[in-house]
């Protein structure tokens, strides 16, 4: 009988221990999801045009604002107001595309580092200072809408000219980049 009680006690302990340790694995399910949005796009529509400038006896700057207005020049720099050449300064214009309602960021590169006369004069025009301004808010957002949308982005700049700059047509490519925040 003592052996039977001992055996019964061991069996009871094993049964209790089996319940205490329970199952050794478990499983559950989850759903994988993804949201696909439109890629960012940037299309150039118009170039930044500083106009026909006159470089006087002292250095100065000329600014074209993102809204297309200009400051008329400072220091020895002024805008030519004659009628023989089309001369209206204008901001660069781009179209930004992406997913409606999403925030994005705008980066512009400073013209590196000189605008030059590609015809005959390799001498840099000014110290190469071109500061960009855009009409994008500090944290721009694409217009609300389902799917891909577009909105305009205008870019102006301030250009520094030296005193008595050599006459000619000066150009340089600059780059604007947009990306989602």
C-alpha cells in the first residue's frame, strides 16, 4: 500500500508539473501591408534669367525673386531698361509631382562657383555667389488628392558681379532636388 501511495503521489506530481509547464510553443498570425505612393518628379519648365545687366565702376548684386520681381540691382549693378532686347528677368519654374498630401523638401545647389562667358572670356563673372530663393514653404506639402498631383515651384537667385565685368553672355547650370520628408 505504501508503494501504491508513493506511486500515486509521483503520478500526481507529474500531472501537476505537466500542467505547470504547459505547452512548449504557440503561434499567431499577422497581415503584411504596404502602401505604394507616387514617385517624386521634378520637371524644368523655364530657366532663371537675370536679365541684361550693366556692371558699373563698383561691385554689386542683382536679385530675381521667386515670384519674378527683381530689386533693380545694388551697388554698381543695374538692369538695362532699353527696348532693343527682350530683357525681363524671370525666376526658374519647375513642376513638382508626387503623392497628394505628402510633405517634401527642396534643395538647390549654388552655381559652382562661377558663371562664365563661354564665347571668349574664361574669366569668372563675380565671385560666383548665387544664392537661391524659392516660393516653397519651409515644409512644403503637395496639394491634397488621391494619387499623383503636381504643383509649381519657382526659384530665383541673387547674383554678385564685380566692378566693370567683361561684357558677354554668361551661363551656368544649376540643380534643384526634391525629396519626400
